[in-house]
C-alpha cells in the first residue's frame, strides 16, 4: 500500500515538473515574440525616410530669419483729381529722449512722397518739435555712408506743425538714397539743440518722379 502511494506521489511530482517546463516555454516564446516585434518596429522607424513636413519645416525660414525690408511703399488716389500719390518711408534705428512733455523716447520717419506736384523728402518725429525754419533760415546736416556731410536747408510745414520738416534739394537727396546704405541726419530741435538721427536706407527704389 505504501509502495503504491509512493509511486503515485512520484508520478504527480514528475507531472508537476513537466507542466512547469511547458509553462516556462510558453512564457519565453511570448517574450521572444514581443521582443522581435519591437525590434522590427524600431528598425523600420530608423529606415523610414523623414516626412515631407519635417523636411519642409527645416527648409522654411522662420519669421525671425526672414529679411525685413528697410522701406515701406504705398500709394493712394486723390479723390478730387483722380491723380495717384506715391509714398515711401523708413523708420529710424535709434530713439532720442527729450525732456517733458516729450520724454519717453521719440522715434523718427524719413519719408519720400509724390503728391502730384513733384517729389518731396521730409522727416517726422513721433514726439517733439523741430526748430521752425522761415525762408530757409535753418539747416540740417545729412551724411550718406562715409561721405562728407551735406548742409541742406529745410522748410517747416505750411500748417505750422512742429513735428515735420521738408528738406530742400529733394532730387539730390533721392539720388543719394538710391545708392546709400546708411544715413545720418543732424537736425535742430526746440529746447533740445541739435540731435543725430540714424536710418538704414539700403534697397531704396523710387521711379515716381514727375
């Protein structure tokens, strides 16, 4: 009786070992299969060519990389006469701090325009006043690139506005602007003396002469 029990126990033990062996084989096969799948997936990802979107994003320049033009051009129409008017403008690269009530930093614009009566060149200040000029009594000094500065008279606005002046010798100035990269304008300001304003003018084009 004892021999039978002993034999039965041995058989159960051996069967348990066999079951454990098969379970281990099944688990190992599953792990190998998943590893192979993952490896194949990784390999395919490495061999996959970069997407078109990725290529385009590298080739397409960002907003900061895009070249910003120095000049802005526009045109409109005189509603009464139907005649076209043309404008070009560039902003100063520096600011000037005037005293109260114009403190806080003033910027400048150099404008070229044709309102139907010939080309004009003028300079405007965002906050401040130029010294008024009566009968060409005041002058500015304009330096183009590394050339010697030119002394040019100017006129105040006909309506008495102190934030704009009109340069004489506009044709000469326009021709210089076409071939220059940088311009310095030294102008007299009310209560602030003479100050220098800087402009980047490279790329200027103007064919609106009349």
